C-alpha cells in the first residue's frame, strides 16, 4: 500500500536534508558555521560590506538563538566574522572579513558543486521549480 502524500513529503524532506547535511560539503567548517556564513556572504555580495544582524541570521536560518550565538562566536574566533556596531545599539551585528573569506569560498564551492550535480540529475526546469516551491513555502508565515 502506498503511503499518503504527507508521509511521502516528510520522508523525502528528511532524506534530502540528511543528504545535504551529511555529504560533508562543509569540510573544515561545522555545518552550522557554513549556514551562517552563507547568509553573511550573500549580504557581502549584495552590498560589498556584509554587515548582518543577529536577528536576521536567526530569522533566515531558523536556528535557536543560543546556537546562532555559539556559531557566531566560533566564526569570530576563526577570523571569518567580526562583531560590529550598527545603527541600533541593542542589536548585535557581524560582518564578514573579506581578507579571510578564502577558506569559506572553498567550502561554498563544494556546496555549489553538489547543487550542480543535483541540477544535472533533475534538470534545470525541475531545479527552478524546486526553488520556486521552497520560496513559496518560506513565504507562507504559517509554516514557521
């Protein structure tokens, strides 16, 4: 007997996230560090400065505040990020350190390679549909 679609979705979700987390695309960097760096790097690519608030990182990653704080502490200690002041003194901000970004870019390149491999398997049209569907799910506030 075939499983209900809801069961199939959950099973597929768990298997995919397990594949992504355990493929070791983050060699030399803890998985959560790579996730936080992805958002800091995306901000850096947008504005050339890369300042992002703690609150934004929590919102984007959906990680617990305590885990984000530990992850940021680790990235600061490794020299990838620096704490900095923003307009709002009550909020913690970090910025990427461009001079130390090379190691992260090596890790990011491995992630891009995995994504390219996945696109090769499912095709560009399905990959674009996947991105559109994920963005639709994330846009729905009731899914949080």
